[in-house]
């Protein structure tokens, strides 16, 4: 009994510092984390299924992010490393192609944000993307450009959507408008790391 009590006391700090488990809302998962150094919280709303499963590099996921006050769909590959060269290349030449239900396809240009690849709607398409996301029952996603494993003949990934409205409402309550998505870590911008690596090889 004394041993069990001692173990419980040892595990208490770990339990206190553990982040809450992701919340399942329809086809979405809402995960929030608090930085213990700054006490700032950030949330990620991500589809439960991958656009492209992680293999050697980071996986591609469909997320919802606040962009200029609108909750819009984005395709991300988070926490890239120097081993994820193809994902980094997509930031220069890549786009994500999205089609909600039977609406016209839209293209989301890709870029690097910190150590993550993020493909987001152009400002002119943001309102349309936000509206179609709310009403859609499915979305087709396909990557295009250098660094992707697809071409015009590649079948897109189909993701079924459910519970989108309550998921977005929950995200709004948890992370008010204007609150940042998980920020880029200072000094860890992948573009800068790739530049340093290139200079070392010259």
C-alpha cells in the first residue's frame, strides 16, 4: 500500500502537466495545448483522417484555421525536419486542390510558416472556402506541384465531413477570433535552416 501511495505521489506532477486529450466532434478532432513557459494556449482543429499518411516525412492533414477572422480549410504538414525536403519544396511550387461536394475546385497556394507547410485559400477565395466548408458533406483533396507524389491523373483523397458546424463553434469558444494558431518557434524557421544547410555545402 505504501508503495502504491508513493507511486501515485510521483505521478501527480506528470498528471498535472499532461495536456488534455483531443476532443472528438463528428469527423473532426480538436486538440488544445498550453505552453508552460508562456501560459499561452493554442488549438488545432484537424480532420480525423489523413490526406496523406506520415511515412518518411510529415503527413498531410486537413485543418481549419482562423485567417483574417474567417475559419477556412487549410492543408498542413506540421513540424517539418530537414528530412522532409519534398514537403519544403512544395512550399515553393505546390498547391492544394480542394473541391467541396460538387462545387468548383479551388486552389490553395502553399508556403512555409515556421517549420510547417501550410496551404491556405487566397484572400479572394476565403469567404467562399469558409461557406462551402460549413455546408459540405465531403471534400476531395489533391496536392499539385514539385514535391508532391501526384499528377493530374492521380485520384484525390476523399474525406467525409460530419459535425463541422459544432466543431467550428467549439473552436471559436476555445480559441476566440484573432487568437493565433500554434506559432512558429523562434529560430526554427525551416526556410532559414535549409539556407544554412545549403551554405554549409557550398
